[in-house]
C-alpha cells in the first residue's frame, strides 16, 4: 500500500469514528455548552429568568410559560451538595429534575418528584463516595463529577401576580455544600433576563472542544469505555491537550455535520405517537425505559435515540408521563413539512387530560429555538383572553401575520423558513399516555377567509 493510500485509509477511519463519537457525545456536549455559557465560573449559584423567557433565551426548546431556575454543580470537586427545596403550595408548584452530564435524571423534584411537593433536602453524592451519609436527606448518587438541576415554577395563571409569587417561592430554594449544612449560606442568584443566552449546539470545532472538556473532567463509565479508544484515535484523550491540525479540524467538522444530518433525518422520520397522525415523541421505548434507570438494565444502550432528543432539547425526567409529557410535530396533516409562509390551524380537542396546564409552542425548524425577534411563542390554557369554542375545543393558528381578531390564539412564524411545534402536558392524566385522548394535526388554511373569533369564553 502506498503512503497516499495508507493516509486515505487512516483519514476514513478518523471520519467514521468521529461521526459515531459525535452521536454518542451529543447529550454531554449539550450539557457542557449550557454550563460554559450560563455558569462558566463553576461556582454554586442559581441562574434564572425573572420574567417569562423571550427570544434572547436561545436554549433548545425552552418553555415560555413558566419560570426557570437552574444550577450547575460539581460534587466531584466540592464534595456532597445539598439542594434544599421548600414545600410547594397550591399556587406555586415546582416541577424539576436533577441530572448528570448525560442528562440522565438522578431524581425528579417537586410535586411529581421524590418529595411529592412537601419539600425536602436532596443530597447529591460524587462518584465513589464512601463517607458517612447523614439521616434525613433524599440521597442521589451521581456517577459523574458534575450535575445540574433544572427547576420549573409552574404558574397557575399567566399574570404578573402569579409570576411574582413564583419568584418569591424560588428565592426559598438553596444549594450549599454538605459541609456547610449546620449554617447554610445564601445561594448566589444571577438574573439572565435581557441577556442573549445562546446554548445552541455548535456543529463546528467547538463541538469537539466541548467534548474534550467533558473527557478531561469526567470519569469513564463502564458502558462507554469503547469510546475512550475511539476518541483517542481522533485526538481527544484524558490528560492530553486537544490540538488538531488544519486537516484534522476539517475532518472533524465534516464528521459532526454528518452526524447532525443523520440525527435530523432520524428526527424527521420518527414513528407517530398516534396511528395515522404526525405527532411523535422524539425517542424510542428503549430510550425512555433506559433513561429512568441510567441504562443499567436490558441489552440495549440507545445512545442514538439519546442524541436525537438532546440535539433539540435538554433535561431528563425520571417519571416521564406523570409530571410532564411532550409531543412534537414537524408536518401538517398532509405530511408536508411546516412552511413559515403558510398559515395553519391546529384544533386542540376539548378536555385536555392535565391537572396543571397545556401549551403548544412554536420553534424555529432549523435550530429548535425561539424564532429570533418574535414576541410570542406559544398558546396555552393559562393565557388571558384565550378563546374557547362552544364545544370546548381551542383553535390555535400559526402563520406569517396574525389575523386581526385572532391574536390571542395566533403565533406568528416571524423570521424563519420552517417551524416545529411542541405540545406540553403538565400534570399528565392517564388518557395521554394510553392514547385515549388524541391530538389533531395542524392543517393549512387560507388566512384571507378566516373570521375573527368570538368574545373570549367567560371562564377565561
């Protein structure tokens, strides 16, 4: 074999391994990008938004109808860490989760979590911890050095009074090292309102730089040891600087774009949740089952499904389908990808089986974020002025320009070419997951023939 042929074989091997490593590493890169943007100092602190999120929140598929409180923690460096959750109230309900860097939930928090809304002290232990564990804690054993908490204050209604109450409740949440439990310090809090917070996953060299930071900071899990060799062959290895030359950068950037293209193709062709309709949950059963127990049971390690979800969203939920559930659609009822220059109507059937609220949110179809420059992103059952039809259904519209008289039920497509929709169920009734209640597909409508909706339903 000539030198040129040998180099070609070696480059193809690097490319193949890089594509597969990018798919495997997607969830951890998602975490690392969020951490490095929101909490680069690594200190114990809360970051939050003091108002409902606007388009400057360029995280992946955020919820625009509640308050986010987030914390990135490093028990591997700081030792055991306490997350102290106060009791919830009827007016201020907390839904949340604590996850490792792979987005695997260590536990859910709040009304549908381990404390069942009564509040509690969650104690996060670092990998290999063998010290004494005090009584009275909800103990979470992490297998990664770093973890994060995403806490959502679910508002009973979309009013400033409710928002203020949610913020007051969240100020009672504290995080501190176990070593300071006898006299816990106040937790620093940093308001991100008004800042551009861009945590979109980069499909460039920055992807590999983020993955290298993960490899340098985290232990190898037994199930992932094969990827230690794969990453080493492309230049990422524990204790070694990642300094690819120009040709290697070209190969790695091409490979991560290929991985992204494959994941988008899988995402666009997920099987429907309801037979004959376009709504889907963006992962298979192997993933949802495995995620709840950290992939320790069974014969399958569905890291491809994991990558499909975490190229477009973040956070893991241990009890998916109880506190929250999500469905996504990219297509209208005819199977065509949503186009931002068309107008669509989605009819939400009556009696949505939720105990908290439902919402449908529009995201940019290219990068799964709020459409930049928009001022409205969703329609929810909490929304003031929401018009409900006499039969209990709700018509929600999406299109380039809101039709006069339909503004309360309309979301504009703004500066986008395509879009996707996510339907959220909060406080999930059994009729959702057993499919006794069905979501209808969106259909194309002629905006010039739409009429203003009647006066808002009296109970809204």
